[in-house]
C-alpha cells in the first residue's frame, strides 16, 4: 500500500515538552497521522501528537495539530474528495423564493 499525503500542522499548538533530543543533538517531534475513508471538507488525514502507551491506556484525548488529505494512492487508500455544496439561486425574473441547500 502506497500513498502520498499532503498536510499542515499548527506550530503554535505543539506541546514543546514533547520535543525530544536525539543523541546526535537533533530535535524531533513524534506525530501520528490517521487516515479516514470518509471526508466532508476534502481532508481525510488527521495529525496529532503521538501518544505513549500509558496515554492510550488511560484513554487520554489526542491533541490534534492539523489535517491533510491523501493526494495520490496506489488504490489501498482513498483519495480525499471535497463535497460540493449545492446552492440554488432565486430566479429574479420570476420572483422565485430563495431555496438554498447547504
């Protein structure tokens, strides 16, 4: 299964206490990406802080940092599609009513 996922995260929401320093001095932030089959706004990927085993067992709420979408797949994951909102404009020539569908 292969896929390319495009996403963005909010740097202001990062818990700085979760940044770890490796032996080589480089700093890392462990993230988790979850891919959903269904989407409403064109985003079917959620990005959050990775949880420890203890946090998962305690059912702690995930801290979401951003979202994204699958932009290419070999068929194993669905590509995110944006739902189109339907809007019916009033017919001004006929004095029609405003029937807006959201």
